[in-house]
C-alpha cells in the first residue's frame, strides 16, 4: 500500500499531537482499517454467501463509504482454498492475463478454456473468486464475458463480488437477472458509522498515527462530523482533518494576540515613565526658581530661613511591581502523583457468533449446533424494520430476513436440502411460526434451505434464548 506525504498545512497539528503520519490522509492504508461491529457482520455475511451459495454479490455505497477498504479486508482474510482475482473495472482488458496468473494455467489464452483446465486439475472445493471494484466503469463487453463464464458447465466453481455505487449496482442487478444465470444477485450496502462508532473511529486512526491522550475533538464536534458525513468514513476523514487545522489556527491567533498585547503594554509603560520624568524635571526647576532670594537696596530684610519643599517620591508604577514579581523565581508546582496519558486502543468489535459448520439435513434430528449468528441483513437501517405478517400460514422467508436491522442476532437451527423436511421439523418441535424464518440457497449444485429462529438485540439475549428452545 503506497504511503503519501502529509500536506504542509497538516504539519502543525502533526507536531502538536506528536503524530508519525497523517491520520486522516486521503489514501488507502490497511493499518487504518477500523473493524466496527456492523462492518464485520457484513464481512461475515459476504464470506458465508461465498462459501454456501452461488449468489452474485453486489456491494453498494457512495464514494468514501469504504467499499475498497472492505474489498481489501475480505481479500486479506479469505479462505486459503479460494483463488482470488481482484481487478478494477477500468482495467478489465487485463482480466485474461490476470486470470491466467491466478489459476496458473500457462499459455492458454481463452478464459473459458483456462477455467475448464483449472477445474479438471483441482479439487471441487477450490473456488475462483473474482473481485471487481468501481463497477460503474465496467464496460458491457466485460459483463458479457463474465456471464459467459458463469453460464459454463464449470461456472459453479466461480464466485463474483462487485463493488460500486448504488445506481450502478441496481442496473447490474437488472442486467444479470435477465441473463438466466444459475445464481441470483444479492445486493448489500456498506454500513454507516454511528455517532459512537465515529468517536471510536477517529481515536483509532489517531492512535495508529502515534497519538496518546484524550480526544482532541469535543462531543459537539464529533456529533457534527458524523451528521455532516452521514456516517461515511471518507467524508469523516476530511472533516476531522479540517477540524484539527481549525484548532491550530485558533491557537496561532491566541499567541499572536497575546504578543501584540504585550508589545502595546511595553510601549505604553515606557511612554508613561518618560512623560513622568519630564514632568518631575520641570517641577523641580520651577521650585528652584521660586526659592532664589531677590537682592534689595532698601530697608534691611530679616533673615529668612529657606525651607525646601518636601516633594514625595513618585509611587511605583503598577507595571513595575508586576514586572518585578514576574522576575522572581516561581515555586515549583509539583503534582501529588504523576499523571500518565491514557493509552488509546482501537475499539474492538463486539464478539460475533459464527455460523455452524456442520448442518444436518434430517428433519427430526436436533441441529448440530444452536450457536447464535447475526441475521443476514441486506441493508443496515437506523430504525427497526416492521415485522411482516405471517399468521399461522408458515414461517417468514428471505424478504423478511433482508428487512431486519443489521445489528440484530438470530439462531440458525437447521440446514436441509428438503423444504418439506424443514417445515416438518418446525411442526415436530412446535416452534413459533412468527419467530421462524428460512431462506433458499445453493450448495454444491443443489437447493439448500436454512432455518433461522428469532431476532435478538445482542449476543447475550440470543444465547439466553437458545436455552429456552423446545428442542
């Protein structure tokens, strides 16, 4: 990852806060990845869809929402059995060469032949994961080429993740839906940062840059930054940078005003002393002239004793007293105990409950695990989703699951290839229909039904509910 030199205007606050680099630079750096709870839940959902379905994943968000950062994080923690082929949409002409390098197929030129050769030489558990960023720049010819690979006999070994703006992803979803491809398109949005997460995000970036201490941002500033940026990290970085520059400008202004005030005070004091000396000199000269005896030729004049007029010493100027006090050494102010600045640590993500790896397909058997797992939410919404009416007709389906907030948790009870077995399992264990939901996916070339139960506000509530299930 390339490092950019911080701009000259940032150097002031870099020195003030003893930072090693610009914490809010407009560049990508993996060190500054903030693992927020909502973002990590979305990353886990993408990983699950890649592993257990053949869905085409469309990740949407405006510029500065963190799509490219999310792509990089996914690539960094991807399964070792996956062959990753990341590329920018505006460089798609390099895709054949990049694919050949990823699959290590030698001199084969045709993309479909590459895929068929690789599939014949490798185990079926290995997947080719194609990651494309900036899909708003993807040409029509590239879409046709990708559809050709997905529709091929070995297309089940391909997973496709596309990152782009919301408008381009909606158009892609419509286009891909008209191609009769094996997998359906799943649209996911990059989650926004809340006000609390914005505060933790800012302190995390400062800590990575070398800062140790209390937050330089007030609660009012953080609230204003989060609101103006709409929770998007790119805009948060820009506004935080501008806020720190404004802090430095105010500090410089105070120093200049203090210096100007001190200079004016010095000039006024010297002028006052000079004027006082002139007045005193004139007064003493006038007194000497008044006391000089005049010569007289007439009658004798009695002796007159000259008594000098007592002139009080001028009172010391207040400024002189203040200057004298300043020149005296001040007593050292020793604190009662050394105070150490608190170390800022990145806010760790809330513990997540992973999906069970072993899923039974038998309708009457108990699930292999009842670990709670985050409900796969498609769009993170700030307000709770309205529940869909179900009555006694049957459990909820995919649409209801996608409407749930991204910060809630659910219990995964069962995975089965038979929808009837799924429904029989619900009836046999007398599960509440209003709390039950399932979705249909693809796994190893066949249909796969996954049963979810309940929605809970946090992990503790989900674990507590697990113990009360009638199974």
